[in-house]
C-alpha cells in the first residue's frame, strides 16, 4: 500500500510564515520521505472540521501550480475540486497547464461540492439536492474529457456549454490525467466512478470502506468496467505521538480521526489495506509534523 499526505490547513509547525513557502517545504519533505501523493483542498475558506473560518487559505489550483514547479516526482491533486467553482472548460484548461508544469504528475480530483456557506460567501448558486450536483459533476466531466482529447469541442448540455472550443496544449498524460471522484454515495457517486473515473476517494472506517468498495465492484460489473482499473484510495486522519498521552495532549475537540501511537496507526492502515485500499492519504491536524514524521519512519516501512 502507498501513502500520501493531504494538506488540510495552511499552518505548518516550525515552517515559514509565508503560506506557500510552508506548503512547498512540506511537499518537498513528503516527496523525499516516501510519500507518493500530496493534495490540497479546493476550498475558498477553511472548513469547520479543520480550523476557524477566518484562517488564511490559498486557492487550490494556484497552490497546485506552484507545487508542480517545485517538486519532481510526487503526484499532485486537489481533493477535490467542486464542479461549481469554475466553468468546466476553463477548469480543463487550468488542469492541462498544471499537468504540463508537473510533467505529467496531476491527478484530477473532482466532486459535486457540499460546503453551502462557502457558496454563499462567494456568490455561487448551491443546488440543494445532492442528486442535482452529482448530475452536474458527471456532465462537466464529459465536457472536460472532450476538451482534453478532441481537437475542438462543441458541447450542449443541460448546465454546461462549449462552442467549437480549442484546448492546446493538451495534457501531458494521455489520453488525459487520471480522474479521481471524491465521495462515497452508493447510488450515484460510486456509479459515476465506475463509468467515468480512474480512481475513487472514500471516507469512513475500514468496515465502511470495505462495503463501499463492494458496491463499487457491483457498479463496475453492471457497466462492464474492470474494477481493477480503478485506483482505490481513502482519506483518513491521524494525530500521532510516541505515547497516547502525548498524542491526546496536542489534539482538539473538533479533530476527527485516530489520536494515538504509530503502532495503532499501523494497525489501522493494515485494516484499510485488507479492505482493499491501495493508497492511504493522511490528513493531520494542522499538518502536525510529528505525525507525518512518525508515519514515514515507523508506519510506512511496515508496508513495503
């Protein structure tokens, strides 16, 4: 099993106060210490489970373009971009640019959106029905894939449109960057993964994830899709220290995840591996550096 880091905040212990300098330093450290993935949130303000709403927060695709220029091998992604924050044709263009800057290391993380307060603050319409947002996500993916693979794209959907649109240069990865759909909804989201994505990103405990992957396999069978073509990833939260007491001492009431020791983290990671996860993405409270160091030194070696 591979391991990745998800960046839930722009706070970095002992790192420069400049937001991007801290981000770049941590991504470079991850790249040099065995992690294969580094992702940022595509939000415009901080989400409640990760910090206060007025916490300084960089726009995801701007940050990703910067990371693409200062890293060499680690895979980069947004986890995940909302369908509503950018015109899909424009997003296809942005993603193609990041794929070029990174020399083919982009995973295109995409989702239906959920943070209604953020939509309200920035003036976006928030369709209240999740089914509507998921259908919009799928329609947008059809347009984006056409922009990446066709000489010109004319697209007349229910929500999105393009007229004889040119996207050059195409992404470095062919036929296009791998598409990751985030979300665990069994009826619509996992069906969309089976039909349109190269990777899924799930949440939940190992038993829940095992059940979601069984549902994904059924959707793949129904759509004549090889289940093994889809990379199976999961995002979970760790806050680690050499002892449980030390881990608890730096925790927060709003933190959701495992607060404990490297041994406990390794046990949980093994359960995710047994459930079928291939890439485990860690989101540590405020990017706690000790947690990430312990993952690299004491947890990840057990899975090599």
